C-alpha cells in the first residue's frame, strides 16, 4: 500500500517552499530598486554573469532563459559591482539594497558630511575604489577605514598610513 502524506506534512512543505520563494522575490525586488537608483545616478552595474552578445541572453548556469524572462534578471543574477559616475552623491542608503554587492567604485564628488554607516550593512562588500574626483578627505578615508576594517579601500588621493 502506498504511503500517504498527512495534511501537516503538506502544510509544512508548502510553507517552506513559499518562504523560500518569498525571500528570493524580496531580494530580487530590493536589487531591482537598487539598480534603478544606480541607473538614475548614471552609474554602471556589473552582474555576476555576463550577457551573450549574440543572443542577448544572460549566461546564467542551470537557469533556462524563459525563467529569466518571466521573473527578471534580478531573481537569478546578483549585482557584483557598481561604479557611480554622476554629479554628486549625498547618501549610500539606496546602494545598500544591492545586498550581494562586492565592489563599489566612486567616481563622483561626495558631500562633506556624507554618512558611510549604511555601507556597514553590506556583508559581502570587499572593496571600495575612490578616484581622484571623489573629493574624499583624509578624515573621511580614516573614518571609512575604521568603520569597514575588512573592506579593501583604494583611494587615488590618499594612502593608508
């Protein structure tokens, strides 16, 4: 006689699948909002997987193209790098929606009293690169080095002394 599942087992399995999908959709929605903010700042984004030039589809392993078309690229392809290249930046709150961000490039002027604290929430951030046009002061560089000790900070105008 075949084994039958109880209602409790079906509820637990259904709840587990729904929770997994809800968390995945939430992460994808947050990444989409972060990408829109970066695009509004005239920034550049690099994904984990590149797009094929011939087909225009992303090279995401184990995911069929029709799923990427249905659910969007944010569901399966995390943003790994961002380069901000607008006129000025006054906060990093929206960048923190890119939870899997590893590299941040800042090629723009920052306001003097900018708050670097939101960057601390980015657990996967590995490096930040400031160009000479970022206007990073020595005090900001020191503050950022102390706030993010595990993040490699590159500055074209300052060195870690």
